[in-house]
C-alpha cells in the first residue's frame, strides 16, 4: 500500500509540472551531452558563502576526466569596497578516486546545468528565469572545460523562481552524492 501511495504521489507531482526528464537541461531546451563527451570534461563545482568578515568561506570540488576528485575548503580575503579577492587560504585539501558509476552520476547531474556548447568564448548559463547581475556576494558556479573549450553555470543569490528551485535541488543532490565535507550543505543555505 505504501508503494502504491508513493507512485501515485509521484504521478500527481509529474502532472502538476514538478517532474522533469533527467536527460534534459535545466538551463535550456536541449538534451544533455552524451556520456562519451561528458567523460572528457574537467568539472569544477565552486561555492562561496559570506560570513560577515573579509574572509568569505569557499568550497570547491574538481572532477578530472580520470575520475580523480579534489576537494578544497578555505577562505578568500575580500578586498574592501571593490569586491575583489587578493588571497586564498586553504583549510582542507583532499583527493579521492571516484568509481566510474559515481563519477558518471555526478557528471550527468551537473550536465543539466551545462551550457549547450563549450567554446573558447566560455559561454555561461543561468537558471531559467534568472538574469545575470554583477554581485560579489555569495554565489555558486559549475565550470566545464575540455581542452581550450569551456563554459560555466552561475547561480547568484537573488535568483528565484522555478528554475532556481530546480537548480538548488540539483546542487543539493550533487553535494549529498559527493564525499562528505563538514559544513558542505551550509554553502547552499540562503540560495
């Protein structure tokens, strides 16, 4: 009975429009790149969170084509009044090799935030319904690169709406699937 109730709830959710196809982008109207292309890309997932000091907290995950995941948690020194960063301090650095299954799960999830094409112009994508504003406060990004071609997904703090909610949910799912880092979910609070 519990299974039937869960299936019924999932069906109603899809009918109401909150269900989407994981093979399609969340930032445009296209299918995500095939696994063969995704496997060649270097992906960097980056978070910055303000903490009331001149040292915003940072967290990054860097996934190489070989499946090596590098994690770094640290702080940036923000330059007063200009919004720039002049120093970075690392508090934690670790590396781990992800299984093929885990790395393709992460790659497929993040591919939903990837611009349609990567190029030397480094196109960027935003959640559907959001526009770009220069803002040095907390933000999250995902960088994709393959050789000299690159692209990025940018999530800014004032981005709201269904597209933003889907991107937030996806980012939370990715962080939950990665090796645990103390305080990692706090980087998604306020977004």
